[in-house]
């Protein structure tokens, strides 16, 4: 995701940066997965819906964080289709 958003802003994101960010996001994801699994134990009927909601919100938050990073780095630059 970070590479794709970086390309929109005209920046080539290197593999080292992508790997470092991916590791951080993997740790964050594992923590959220643990919390979701614990929460599902208390509500077994709608547990899968809770897990899907948490996964979707996590992906959304990571995407907003990446876009926010590039927007702060390149203020005023907007995405335009070629």
C-alpha cells in the first residue's frame, strides 16, 4: 500500500522503508488481532462480524496514515489522472 501511494505522489519508496513499515504494521496487526480474539470470546454470536470490522478499520487507519504522511511531505500536491 505504501509503495502504491508513494507512486501517486511521485516518490519511489525503497524496499528497506517498505520492509520496516511492514514490520511495524505487522506488530500492530498482531496486537489488534489478539484484542479482537479476546473481545470475540465475550460475544460468540457476532464474533466474526466484530473481527471483520476491526480488520477493516485497521486497514482504513493505516491507509489514512500513509496518505497523511505523503500529504504532509508534499503539501498542495493533488492526485491527477494522466
